[in-house]
C-alpha cells in the first residue's frame, strides 16, 4: 500500500451538518476500498486564491491515507461527480 495526501474543498453555501456529511462520505468511499485513514484534518473555512463557481471561500479537508490505487481512483471518480466538492487533489507521498 502507498501513502497519499488527499485534500478537497467543500462548497461554503451549505449547512454545517451537510459539510461534515460530505467529508464523511468522502472518508466512506476510501474505507470501503480498504484504505486506512492515517490522519484527518478539518482545516476550516479559508479564502480561495481565485473564485471557483462564484465562490471565494471553501471548507478545506486533508486526509492522509494508506491505500492502493483502486481506492484512490474510486475517490477521484466520486469527487468529480460530487457537486458539493469544488476541488480535490491527490498526491502520492514518497517515503
């Protein structure tokens, strides 16, 4: 298994419970594919460098996971479909 850092930004116009639920759904996608969440950090609402879909802020989340490529590919697929996520980034961490 490889180690990955996954960061994603959730839309700011949602209720707090919906935002947390979106992060939980993202975690569920990974754990269903046998990924291990090593670290999970809710970084809160932050200013974006540029507007995305007319939003200037977003809620940032960072997951550090140990997973195989199938789990990461599934997360990427679901993140592209999910309209609650403004952006996501998956980076493989070299040990």
